[in-house]
């Protein structure tokens, strides 16, 4: 009887562990992208293209383990908001922030980037899958202040015209609202966003 109980609780424990591991590994897939750190050279291109400086507030959408967050805060002295949905990576971000300099410049949020408002962002950085980029576009158009720069690695924002595209590191730079204003509509006219 005791051994039956032990087996039962062991099975429950293993099940809970398996669910937890599956959640850690696959949660971010459901939300918009799996984990792959932005390569160092691409990070540099993104921050250089966006002309990030001490007066900027950079939002890294899907901050991972902080390749962009810590570079932007430490080297470029920007204020940075990093949002990450996956709890283990969020924990790593918190740990890295507490161990390094400029912690006061870095705000970390655990959760879904689509629940955040970007109204005080001057720069958006993103390395997300195409579906998430498509869902992001109307949110950016509704919330970004004029003059904000958006830099994306690997995946463009369809319907926006990039100001620059570095084919080497595959980084796109957009400026709001010019990215839309310069994009021809289906009839060939250019759009005029009302911001
Ligand atoms: C390709 S990685 C990029 C990581 C980081 N930006 C970097 O440059 O190294 C994408 C990250 O976005 C996170 N993510 C995906 N969808 C998200 C969502 N809806 N909200 C917050 N984070 C998300 C994933 O968990 C993953 O860590």
C-alpha cells in the first residue's frame, strides 16, 4: 500500500515537472517567438541604426536573456524596458541586472509584450517571428510617439517601408510615422497617418 502511494505521488511529481519544463520551453512559442539571442553584430547594428543615446527609452520586445537590454543600457546609456514572457529567462534578466552596473536604467517586466503600452518609447527593438511582427504593427501605429525608431532583426514589418536594411546582419530600421507615410497603398497613393 505504502509503495502504491509512493508511486502515485512520484508519478504526480513527474507529471508536474514535465508540465513545468514544457511550459518553460514552449510558452514563448505560443506568444510570438522562440528563444534565440540576437547575434552581437546585429545588436550593434540595431542600436547604431536607431542612434540610441542617453535620452532614449528603448523597449526590447521579448528580451530573452538580455543581449540588447544590457548593451543598450551599459554602452549606450539608454533607459531600457525589457519585457519577457518566459519565466526562466526573466529570472536570468533579473539576476544579470542585479549583478551589473546601471541597474537603475533597466526596467524589467514579466509578461506578454502585447499587454504593454509603448507610448513613452523612443526606440523599439524586436527579434520576433513574422506572425508576432504582423500583430505588433497596428499596436505600434496606435501607440508610438512621432520620431520613434523601430529596429527589427530578421523579420520586416510588412506594410512599412524601411529607412535602412543591413543585409549583412539582417536588420531593418523604420522611423514612425515616415515608415507608413512612405509606403504606397494598393492604389499607388502614399498613406498619410493621422499622428
Ligand atoms: C528571438 S528571442 C530574442 C531575445 C532578445 N531580444 C535578444 O535580442 O537576444 C525572442 C524572445 O521573445 C520572447 N517572447 C516571445 N513572445 C513574447 C511575448 N508575446 N511577450 C514577451 N516576450 C515574448 C521569447 O520568450 C524569447 O525570449
